[in-house]
């Protein structure tokens, strides 16, 4: 039986690819996509979820949630382009009936208690808001997967903080402390999923509408990555959050105790890892290693099979 998931997303190029992976893999049943601000504003995130869904157009559409603003607004357009999707902007994107994303999480987890895995591909504001409204949510979810924080390498939002946690460190702390089973994919691991321009071209070389969309946004991402960082290729960081479920043989994790700094003048959003033996009970399974060739092979096999003409 397919695992029921709800995606929390702030599209974003790599987030859009992660949504495509989740929708393509028959091992997952995507019941909802809860938009959140992060790479883009709340309004743009809600619009972008619709753009992504219109292009991918799966046989069965998940329910869509309207984004909430994050605590600290940020601007991801340098990497992700105007609007967050490489400049793609359609003024007449269809708008389906939507509820706020926190309400969507509460309704779906109440409808399917103990069955839903929430995959967090953006700031954790929406999930924290849902926990504020109903703390029992933490006991109803099967699991939470979080792409966020950084441990062994510098951050991408500050010298010590990863973008998702930096946008709303209070929300990140609340979720990490909620008591639900959590898999954490930190930046020092997720940024290893770097695909070269040739690999991306091969991944999206079909003539379907979905491949056209992915090819176009990834082409922008490749150019922006080269311009900003001098790196050839594009990091599919958020994709690791989905692959932790669909390709578990490619990841290795271990129980760890973590928290998030919320007040530091220089360290806001920093992931704090407690390595002191037996000081506190572990609250996450931290992904510490990833076998990138296995993930690349998985993505190519998945897209060639499910994103056909």
C-alpha cells in the first residue's frame, strides 16, 4: 500500500522537482500540498503550487493549501528567478478551492490518523501553526520528514543557519520538540545531491508538458548556480526529503538530539547538535550520509517511466 504523504512546500525550483518526484513515485499517495512562504512570498507560493500542478497534471490531484507568511521574509529570486520558478509566470493559473495550509494539515491528519507522513520542503511555519491549534497533531502523524538545518558545513542563509530554519527558527524549534517521529535531512547532506547539466538534460529529455516545465526551470537554476557560486549543475536539496521515503537504501541516519537557536544575534536559526553522551533522549533520526549515485539512478528511472510523452 502506498504511503500517504502531505508535502509542505515553498516552490522554488528544487521544491518543484521534489513535488514531481513525490507525484511520480507509486510508493507515495500525495493527499495534500500545503504551500508556505519561504523562497517566495505567501501569495507567490500559493500561485506556484498551482503552476507546478498545472504542468505536472497528475491523474489524481491532491488537495492544495493556501500559504501562510513566515516570521522573517526572505527573497530567493537570485537563485530561483522572478516569481520563484525561473521566471515562469502565468496570470490565469486556475485556482482551486483552498483552505489555509494549517487547516489542511489538521483536516487530513484527522481523516487519516497515524497514516500520514508530513514532508517539509520549506520553513516550518505552517506545521508549527497547526500544532498551536491542535497539539495532538504530533500524535496523529506517522512521521515528519524535514529538509532543514545544517550541522557540519556553513549555512546558506547565514554562516551557521540553513535557509528553512533561518526563515522561522521558532517554528523549527517547536516542530523538533513536538514528540513526533522525525527524519532530519540537513543541508550538509542534501546539498550533495548535485546534478550536472548533462544529467539534468537526460532527466528531462522527453517531450511531455511536465518535462518541458522541469527542463525550463532547471535550465534557469543551472545558470543561476554558475553565476552565484561558480558551480556547474544544480542542487536538488529538497528532493532528498522525498527520496528519504522512496529510496531509503540511499540514505543512512542515526538518532541524535538537536535544537534550534532562536535568539542569537549572529546565530538565529542555527541547528544545535548535542553530542554529549546520554545527556538527552534523541528527538530526530539525522541523515548523515547519502549515496548520490543511487539517488541519481533512481531519479532517472522514475522520470523516464512516469514522465513519458
